[in-house]
C-alpha cells in the first residue's frame, strides 16, 4: 500500500527532529538523512503532480464555463 502525502510528510518531520537533536551515531544520521531525502523527493513529486491536475472552473465573457489551469501566483495577490 502506497503512503499518503501526509504520512510521508509526518515521517519526514520526525526524521528532521531526530537529526536536529544531534545525539545519533554518524551511520544512523546518514541513514536518516538518506531516508529524508527520499521522502522529500516523494512529497515534492506528489505536490507537482497535484498542481498539474488542479483546474479552476471559471466563466468566460459569454457566460460559458471553461477550464483554466491553476496558477499558484493567483493565490498570492
């Protein structure tokens, strides 16, 4: 069963916390770092895929409903 984005993110947060504590042996720190990089890439890929799938329905000037690609910059205004 594939992990959800939220599960992967929670695991990544736990890894970061453990690494920030700094009380791990070097080999364990390296293993956690590698796992963290893998989880980070998985999360980034999921977000990228989700962004590509998002569409906003809007009405054009004639009142027709049209699909418009999602632009995250529109949310920042």
